[in-house]
C-alpha cells in the first residue's frame, strides 16, 4: 500500500468537518491542545505536515474557561509597541475579563507550528464569548475534550 500524501489534486483530503466546542468549565491548556490537533488535521488518517487538511472549530462560552494554580494572577500577556518603554503587561485575570476570546486564541496559536501554514490554520478557528454564534444551519460534530 502506498503512503497517502495530501495535495490540491486530492479533494478528499480537503474535505472539512465542523466541530463545536463548549468551553464552559474546561481547562485552558487541555482545551487548546485538543483544538490545535483538530485544526492541524492530526486526528485524520490523511494528515500531511505540509498541507492544511484540518477541520473548522467553533468555540462557545470562552468567558467561562478555567485555569489551574495561580495562573490568574501570575500569567502575563506581553505586548510591545517597538518604542523604548513600550512594553505592556496584562494579567490573565484582566484578559479573561476584557477579551476572553483572545486568551484561547493565543493559546491555540502558540500550539501551532510557526510558519506560513499556521496563519491559514488559525483562520479556521472561531471563538465566541457567549453561547450565540452565526453558524446555526451547520451540522456540527461534537469535539470531546
């Protein structure tokens, strides 16, 4: 049997499923690892490292995500403007209160490879703070975490 390698000619490899994830009560790192696996396509038998065969993921209830330990106070998100003295630090507690979707998106983005392909992969992730999302007519698969 020949080894399968995905390409643009193989349309079966590009077939995308949609997964719905409820982040309520989930631990941030474990959830991000599972989402990154699905976005990359590593859960499929047709996985190819240099081709995007991953699925789409929609996350709801991002504001109700949990973290363990003292991460709420100690974990910092850094933002640098490029100017002297332009480093801004924001704690995880403040980020969850103001931008809960960015917390999960940053965690998933850091679990993807650092290359141009990952910039296309992260576009397949949609995160919503509440339970409402615009994809009502799509038949989702449930992602078990």
